[in-house]
């Protein structure tokens, strides 16, 4: 897994993008949440229901994390592994 900063502009520090054989997800910060958007999220199994944002999209799905949220680490790791597997298939 590689982390890169993309879309850097003089007025914007850029966006972190995690990739492995292609993009996995981006990370964006907002006043009330951190959003992890998975490029091919609609193609990933999410039996634990981690995706809670951008659910109407045909390709992407996102996970919005708010202060104090607890994340199921095992389910999150499985989601990352599924995204990597999709990229390498």
C-alpha cells in the first residue's frame, strides 16, 4: 500500500490517496468528519455495513468517521483487503 498526495494546488494542500495496483481510497477532512472514499466501493462486499456515505453512486462508496466513532478494525481491514484484491484481479 502506498500513500501519495495528489491534486496539490497553491490554495489546497492536496488529498491523500492510498493505492495498491491502482487507487484504493482517498481521505478528506471536513469540519464534522473524515471521509474515506473507496474508488470501486460499489464493487466491494461490505457485510459489516461500514459504508455510510455516497451510497447512491454507481462506482464509489465512502465511510464518514465522526469524532468518537468506533470502527470495527477487523471489518475495515477486510474492506481494504477486498479493494486490493479487486485491483489485482
